[in-house]
C-alpha cells in the first residue's frame, strides 16, 4: 500500500459501496458526491500512512464525520430540477406516502442513530464494525440501534401497515422497518 496505483485500485474496487454510504448520509446525490470526494481526497493525502486493510474504515469514518458536520449546519437548501418527473403505471400513492413518512422519520433521528441504522441495514455491518466507524462501544451501537428503531416506529406508525389499507402485516415490525429503510435509501441512489 502507498502508491497512486493502489489508491486507484481501491477506489475502483470499493467506490460504489462507499458512494451508497455517502448517499445514505447525504440529503441528495450532489451532496453525496461531495462527501465522497472529500473523504477520498483526505484518504489520498494520508494514503502512505493508512495501514494495509484499513483504507475503507478510514474513508467510512471520514464520510460519517463529514456527514455529521453537515447535519449540524443550519438548513437552507433548495432543490432545483430541470424537468418534472413523469408519472406512469398504477396508483402507488400509498407506497410513496409510506416512503416519504419513513424518510421524514429518518431525518428526525439524531446523527449517530441515523448512521447506526444506515450502517446496520444498508451496509449490513456488525456491531463491532459500526462501533469502530462511529467511535463508540458495541454496546452503545446496540442501544442506539434499539432507540432508533423505537423512534422510527413512533415517528412513522404507517410502517407496520399494508399501503392504503391500515391493516397490519404479519411481518415482524423490526423486519418491516429494516426493509423500508433499505427501500428508501436504495430509491435515493437511483
């Protein structure tokens, strides 16, 4: 490790996964690109000092810290689009409403809880891996995750119901929340 070729190979191999994490941390695609670019630039500057096998952890931790710094700033953002989206297919308003409710609930979580939920359910990392990235103990990861799930259930009561019916599904609440979190973040990546 330590050469530009090694860095380039690392970015090619892990860039897509790191970008998915940046998307989950960011409000929009452009901000995610900025987060990832900043994290990779910092990694490149320290590339010779980052130990073998620690590059991805370094970049993930940098992404997390940059995301938290961004969340702490006052929000004065406007999203401008060139064209309005086309609507096609059946009426999926209930599913969209559900996704919007969950996305709003996710934004209301604190930075650490949001990151822990994202790392667990999007990146499928273990408690120990999450603890290393976030800079806390595995027990704290578990408690933050439990509190985040409870808060999501409280903020987004629609998560437990079939879209448009109000009828509860037979799937455990924990699995419904995890599936919805993954669905929301994967939709943002498109």
